[in-house]
């Protein structure tokens, strides 16, 4: 079920929200099913942050934390509106009210997006924004190697070299290496697959020391590496 504030429920027939209908084999509220096309065709932005959870699993708590982080802990900014407008529910459909998609379209970036949809129902655009980046990098490698491949093979490579696929591929994730050589009970070899995670590990002093050494080692080159999003 979708989390909805009590004052919102006063304007609708609560019983209608408890009627389910299948979408690609998954039961969802009937209003969501009736208006599924607008959810399925939703266009993600590159800087969208998606808070995807089971209902009643700390979603509102996480939403408030992320919104406060994005607003530098400024309490007044976080009180600018109610939580379900600051972090709209993507699939929300209540007759007589703006849908989640409509609200998100009018929300400036970076947007916080809340959803209880299972992964197979997430709009394709959320996967495309990451897939396009990977395919762009793969094309650069192909050009360097002077190799031509069909679009179908490129799609296949992009899929199987996604971080999620590689993390679960025992032929890639080093889980076959003996524990004496690589103990993954301490930390997984395939960690997060995100740019900028060093911020969660380096102190300010360590980062400054690294930057000094990096400048010295890379002086005289025109190479630039992306170290944060």
C-alpha cells in the first residue's frame, strides 16, 4: 500500500485505494494500474535520488534525512512543505489530486523520488540513464581498439558489465579466491560501484595529502580523473 497522510485521505474514497489490479503480474492499487502509462513513461533525470523501500520500513525517516542533507541541515528549508510534496511518491494516483508524476515534473532538480514499486516495475528511464553512460564508455573503448560491434552485442556487453551483474558473477567478483588471499567477509571486492565513496573513508587531512601527491605525480600530463559526482 502507498503511504498517504491522513489529511489527504479526507478527499478520497479510502476503499477505492484498497482495490488491487495487476500491472505486469504485480498487484497494485487500482488507480495506479488505471494510470500506469504515465508512471511507465516517466523520464528520470541524471541527478534524481530514488528512495525505494517496502511500505512502513522507515521511508519517511529516510526521506527527511536525505532532504535535510540536501538542504545543509537547515530546518526552516525542510519545513517549506509537507514531506509528501518534498519527496513525492512516483506512482501516487489519487483522484482529484496531482499525481506523483505531475508533482515530480514540476519539481526542480535535484529531485528526491519516493517509491514502493518492485524493481521490475521501475520506469525504464531510471535504468537508461546509467546504461547510456556505460554504453558511451564502451564505444570509446571500441574506437580505441578499432573494433566494430553490432548494437545488440553492445547492449549485451553493457548489461553484463553493469555493477549489479558483475557483483553477482562469481567469474568476476573474486569469490573463488581463497580466503587466505582475499577475505571478503571483511569487505566485498565489489563494493559500491559509485564515484566519490572515498569521502566516506578519507579524513580531510588524508584527502589534502593525497591531492598534494596527485598533483606532483600527474604534473606534465593532461589526464583528468573524475573523483566525485
